[in-house]
C-alpha cells in the first residue's frame, strides 16, 4: 500500500491477500467509481473502509503501440508551443513603435498634436473652437467687395 492506496488489483490478487470474498465481489461487480464501503473487519483485527477510485480493464504493461498516439500528440503540442513562443519573441524584437503625436508636437510646439493651435491664456474649451468662426463669412456670390478682391489678388505696379 502507498498511503492507503492499494493500486490496481485483480480479483485473484485480492483473494490471495485475504480480502473477504463478498468484498471482492462488490468491488468488481456492484460498486461504481466513487462508492465507499462500510468499515470491514479483517481476520487480522484491522478495520478498513474502501473507496473505489478507478477501474481498469487490464493490468498488462503498456506497449509503445498503446501510447504512440499520446506521444505524438505531446510532441506536436510541445512543438506548437515552442514555435508560437519564438514567433512572438521575433515579432516583438522586430516591432517598431512610433509616437506620431509626440513627433508632431516636437515639430510645432504650438500644436497639441491635432489641427488646433495653442492660444496662450486660452481655456481648453475656447482653444477648441474652430478658427473659421473668428473670420467673418465671405459671400459666396461672384460680386465680392472690392476690398476683398484687392486683398486676394496682388496689386499691379503701374507702367511708366
């Protein structure tokens, strides 16, 4: 026994070790995995409670053919795990992180990284207003004011 575990045993082995015939019959016929017996008194004076933890059809040693599929599956899973780990390490070592927001702010310190400008002393709400609202809307008609037309075209120098 190993800490109370008698391991796998067939009917003959149990009978040879002094197990009562009615217990052997119960273990092999009527008990289900997980069932527990009442305390059983042995001829040598011991009282023992049994729990059926597992059933095994045969007690023969496993051959290579018996475990071949398990070995193949274990090797395949190990290879997949190693490959996945190597791919992740490779991808992380080759990855390049670029902070475009910080680069834009370094190029133009008056920018918050977006299209808005930083106005000294302005609150975030007033700085977020579009610049188009500060400029009066021009008429969409071709007859714009002469001052607006003159400002939009360069002045011609008079000929002498």
